[in-house]
């Protein structure tokens, strides 16, 4: 069983469309995250939820909306996609938000045409 | 926020060689991790090491928290070690992992 799984692995879409990425973890962790990795491989946190509560909300366009229906799931919805949204989006989880070991999903590569 | 610097940015080795990757950080930390991003893009946990020394096979890591650096040692490198190695930290006054820019390692056969 994959510890942190996200779907889909690949998305190719047109500018202006809306898309969602889903993430699930079976590690029993309390905290989940979305990270964005750009073309230069830089990893930057976008959002973090602790037990369904939003605790980190970086400077991200409000076209990006995370949702955590329960502590094992964290989804990311993106409205009105732009070319600059093309990136790899990683879901991750940890037991504790500051001191816990972070585990990543396999990533979802988004390409906006 | 905390600054994380990794060196060298790029490293090319012949199979069998040893290497040391360095991570400097600008503040005290209570979380430090090393990750390997393989050529397929997967981010693999190597070490959770806010202080001390750990070993796992050919890899080992040491964090000297008082001097604000961590080292990742790779011995007898293999082509499968190729990829990007990231260091990430949480400062004692911070709330999230901050990543360095990574070291791109290429191991040639």
C-alpha cells in the first residue's frame, strides 16, 4: 500500500479550465501539505492542514483552493488555470507539523497549454 | 525566515567514488531532513536528522546543530544514486519545512 497517494499523476489541460488533484495518506498522520515544484526543481509549500484545519496558507493565488474532508485526505482545486501554473504538485504528510518527518506522494505533473 | 544553502549545486562522479554534500542553515532547527529526488521525480526520505549521526547502508548523515550545518555522505556511489538531493529544515521559530535548492548528482558508469 502506498503511504501517500495522489491522483492523477499527469494532467494536461487548456488555459482557463478548472482541475482537481486528490491526495490520501494511510499513515495516520495529523498534518497534510501541498507543495509546488517549479521547473528549476525548487520546492515551495502552498498549504498545510492539521486535523482538517488550515494552518499554513502561503501567498498563493486564490484560484487555488485546498479542501480537507478528513485528516486522511487533502484535495487541491485550481480554477481558471494559467500557463504559469504548470508544475509538479506534491502532497505530503507528517505526524506533527513542525517536528514530524515528512513523507511525499509521487507528485502530479500539471501542464497547462 | 530561515535560509538554507546547499553545496555544491552540481556534482558529477564516476561510479565507485565517494562524495559529501553540505547543507548550511541560518538559525537553530528542530527538524532537518534529507531527501533524494530520483530521475523519475519521486521524493524519497533519506534521513530525519535534526542532530547527531545516522547511517543507512552506503549513506550516512551528520548534523552539527550548534554550528548550523548538516552533511550527507555517499560512499561507493552507484548510477542509481543520481538525482537531486534536498536538505529541508524547520527553524525553532518556524512552522514549516524550508527546502534548499538541492544538489544535482550525476553518477556515470
